[in-house]
C-alpha cells in the first residue's frame, strides 16, 4: 500500500514541527491529531517506552485507518537509577507542566556534581500501517543535566539537558541543530529509511 498520508499521534506542536522538518521531503501529507477530534487522549500506561509508543500508534491507526506514527520518550538520569524514564511526562504529578518536571528533577539532583549528572534521552518511534508488521526504531542522545534551566526553545526537559560535545542546551539550539543530534532525530532518521523504501523515494 502506498502511503499518501501519515498521521502523527500527537497534539504537541513542538513535536509536530520536528517531525515535519525531517519528513517534509517525502511527498506525504503529514497530519496530527488536531485534525481528528474523535480520537480521545490515549492513556500511556505501558511499563516501557516501547510499549507506550506502540500502543499509541496502534490505537490511532485503529480509529482512523491512516498510517500512524507515535513516539514515546524518556529521560534517564543515571544518578537516579534511570528515573524518571517512562514516567518523564508526569514526573511531578499527573497534571505536571514542563516547568514542574524540570524543577523536581533539579531538586532531586541538588548538590550532585557535574560529573555525576549524566543522563540520556531515549526515544522509541512506532509506525503502524495496514500492509506490514509494526516498525519500532530507537534513538539515544547522551548528555548531562544542568544546574539551572537555559534557553526558551524546545519543550519538556530541553532547558536542562546539555548534550555531550555541545555548549548549548536543547532549548538554546536552533531546531535544525537539535534535530541533527537529538534522540528523536536519530530514531526518525531510521524510520525515515523505512518510509522511503515503502514510498519508493530515494534516500
């Protein structure tokens, strides 16, 4: 089946911009859940990042019949035994804002020296279509947690994540720079190869 439309299982405009930036040259109409009000919020209750991504993509495809792609991302802080991990989006509570989550993480790392503030973002992307088994791809980006927020761009933990080899947090970087090194960008490049093979689009 030729893919003419791809539905991103998100209402997050920042995330949609990242996907559009990297997939815009495929000649596929990229949609988001903003165009499908009948799709209610999907509870992310899987025990793993992989499970949440797959659940979202499968449920959105079931409800719309449109090839669907979903992601789940976790920030794994090594000093905290990879917490918050799968609970990253609700680390400070079910109604937590991005700022709330960042504040709690910084509090839990208060006094921890830079050399012990290592962390990684891990993203899993799931693609569900009618004519093939689901595809899962993973991307990882390592770095450290800063001692205070820096930058206004991005979302989530971006203001407090400094990727290895860089002097700017994700929230300080231009989008194209972030996409070139980020966990989501790395996973998306892998998944893009799958899409290109199904679309017959040269890489």
